[in-house]
C-alpha cells in the first residue's frame, strides 16, 4: 500500500463539509487490516492498522475541536447517519487491536464505542425519514461492530457475559437492519454516490458478528447448546449469502450506471467490500467450509484495489482544492 496521509484525508473531508465520511475511511482501512491478517499478510495488515490508528486519532481530535468550538455544527452532524461511523470504526479498530493481544486497549475502545453508541443511535434514529441514502444502514453496522468486538474480547479473556451481551447486540443489529431497509431509497442503487454499498456492508458485518460469536467458545467457554449453535450457524451462513447477493447486485448496478467520478462517499463503498471479504474468510473458518477461503481472498484483493483507487482520488481532490463531491444524490442523507 502506498503512503497515505490521514491528515490529508481529513482535510478533504472538511472541505467537502461532510466530516462523518472520515469515519468511513478509518473503517475501510481498519477492516482491510483485519482481512489481511486473516490471509497471513501480517506486514501489510500492520501497515493498514497504523494508518487506521493515525486517522482515528486525527478524527478524534477533529471531533473534540468541533464539540468545543463549533457546537451547532457538531450537533447538526451528530444527527446524520454518518455520525455512527465513529462507533463502527472504533469497534473494528478495537477488534484488530485485540488480535494483537492488546486486550486492555481493546477494552478501552469497546468502552468508548459503547458510551457513544446509545447517544448517537438515539439522535440518528430521531432524524430518520423516508427515502434515505445507504448511510441509514450504519445503525446496524455500529451495533454489529460492538457485537464483533465484544465477542472477540469474550474469547480472548474467557468472559461469558461479554459473549452473551454480544449475542443480544447481534439480534438487535438485525432488527435495526430491517427498520433501516424500510427507509432506504431503492433508487440509490442506480443513483447513489457510493454509500448505497452500506446496505451490503451491514449484512457483511452481521455475518462477521455471527462468525465471531461461533468462535467465542474457542476461548474455553461453554456458551451455546447444540440448538443455539445450530441457529446461530444457520443465520450466519444466510447473512453471508444475502451479503454476497447484495454485493453482486450493487456491482452490476455500478456497471449498468457507471459513476466514474471521485466522491467522498466512495469510502462507504470500500469498507463494505473489505467487510464482505473479511466476513467470507471468517465464516469459512467458523462453519468449517474451507472452499470459501478462495473467494474470500479474491474479494479481499478487490477491496485493496478499491482502497487504493479511492485513496488516490482523495489525495488528488485535496491537491486540486475541490470543495464538493463530484457526484450528488437527490435522496436525503
């Protein structure tokens, strides 16, 4: 991966006046780090983790600055679905940190995300309306991100209550997905600027949460009886199948209605691609279906290529001093 400046990315986002999109960039980079680790590319995974961590810190600093000195704008942005990328990015970053064995830091990230989640979720849901963009599915993504991190920590520290909490969040995330689906503008499949892919990304992280819950018993815990495990396994596989179908539909729509211009919302295309690859690899291991690893690797490198393409577009936009996105959507945010 080429050198990527999180500060330049945040500058691009600020100029576009859509700061929540910066969270999608962090999320995209962090999930690629998780996927690269699963495929044995540890060096690339750590580089991605370092980039995601640096961008997360810069995003956090920007968050504090807006909260203290631009309160009205902060409140307005907190009501948009994109604000939930802060929670999702924190949880995915924490999941990768947990895999490094840094459980105390992962716990701190889980605590931070858990504190932000109910506040932002309540504000965002109050602003829901009909015919919304794909970012509406971030309510599910943020919730399932908490489930993934909690389940990962449950396995690492043999803590049963964390796994049971993660299971509750898993089912709640699916309920939120259904509610968001009722408000999603289907025209976004043809017209969206990039965040229409979150519809698939939410399914992908739900499948990843299911796989992580199945793996949680590997930490020496007895969590699920045979019936519970069977249901969880079936739902996880079904979610992955739905995600792959959604991926194919969205990819076909990109070919049918090409949108070749850079838009900051394209980061919300990259993270569902990376999430689908990571979910495929994780489900393959959790349900013991080895042949899924091949497609998972292919999807991962497609996501890496998409990351590089969007990163180049973001840096070019910064150097060109563009103020807004090239692609506009008519649906409410």
